């Protein structure tokens, strides 16, 4: 952790507080003024966030301490949030909605969206499957229940005029799904990120359909209610969210450097990861406003319609709108 100078940090803090409701909260401002005492516990899927921020040179001047925890998928990250093992973590919107519906005491504080890119339904090399209709009666792995990949499968089937009962859904964690896909025991796999990159690069899998038009592409930052009740942690979360934004800005502005990083991270050749670059470059920060809350509500309705979730919930109550944006 590198400490800011008192004058430099006060200037940075002033930029954070200007024009927000934060400015009126004197106790919070005083707590935020000493981020050096804050420990922010961050959940990280596959270690991707930390690795990218390091590659971008964005972890050299963090004014608070970060404790990183790595999880293989969003479902595990959200289990950690529910257990208060971490303060914040990024995931797609659907697992966050599933976690909230399951009683997790979290709120969504920031959103980064790429319009639906990222998650894909892939098929093995040489597969006879050419269309979604060809999957009728076959086995699809949506990865974990309630995941963004599961949401994609539900949307894909509906778009093709099929019901979930028209196929066999095999829910597996990512590592087991990867092994099953490689062994040929599933006919299609809905997946994302490093798992998709490795399957395309190593196994020569092909993409049957991508997420745009079905998935939102929203990658949300969830925080526990407990963390959001701590003024110092709120200031650190705001700074961290802005740092995530700078990470996406770095990816867009430094394509070659990003591809070099991602090729090394996924252990794939540069040509393979180059085909996935558009997913990363399309991310932009979006407001957590009424339109965003309505989108979350639609995700809930879709998962409820499919029988994944039940009950009634107002997702607007789980959107934290007070995080300062620089």
C-alpha cells in the first residue's frame, strides 16, 4: 500500500465528495479522510480483477489495504458475501439477483456493462449441432444454477421456441463443466471469460450463440449492508469502483498490452484472446438508477418464470445509489 501525501489526498477526496450527497455527511467525510486505516475485503473471480489491475499499473497507489479472496465462479463469491467473508465482489447481474432473492444482505453499488457480450453457448469441435433447435433432447450445461450462463440458456431456448424441458440441463461448477465438455458428455456449455477462452483455444470449441439480445452484459459490484454502514469502507468502495473504471479504460486504450496480459493469464495464444477482446473493450460504467433497477427486476422475473427463483422482491430496494463517481 502506498500512502498519498496529505495535500494530494485531500484534493482527491474533495473530487470524490463534490456534487454528491456524501458532501453533506460530515462524519463520513472525516472517516474517508483516513483511508489508510481501512481494510477492504475484495472477492475476485479467478483472480482476474487483481491480475488486470496489476497489469495496468493500478495497484501501486491504493490508499487503503485490500485483502483479496479468489473464487472460481459468481455463486461462490456470493456465498462469501452472504457469509460476510468479503465486503464487495463483482459478478454478472443474474447471480447477484439470485443471491438477493436467497436472502443475501447485499446491495448493488456500481455497474459496468458491455451490452451482453461475454457469456456464450459453445459446442465442441466437430459437433453436428448447427442451430439451437438441434439441441432438442440433448444435454446443455448452464454452469451453476442462477448464473449468467444459466440466464443465457433460458433466453436462448425461449428465443428458439424451446422449453427447458425440451433439453437436459446439467448444472456443474466451472471446473467440472470444463471436464465434462472435454470428455464429450455434454453437447453444449454456456460459459464465460477464462473458461470460454481456454475451451476455444485448447479444445477448438466454437460459439453457437452469444449473449447480446438476451443477456444485459451488466457486471455489477455488490457490497454487503455491513460494509455500506461503515463510512470508511464506503469511501474505499467508491475509490475501488473508480479504479475498476480506470481498468476498463486501460483495456480500451492499450489493446496490445491487454492482449499480452490476457494471453498470459489464460495461457492461450494471442490470436485466441484477440477474438475475445471486444467483450472487454465494450465495458463502460453505467448509472445505478431507476432504469438499472428495472433491468434487475426483469432478470428476477425471467428467473422466476423459469422456476429458478420464487416469491416477490423489489430490486430497487437493493440498489445503492449514493456511491460517488469520479
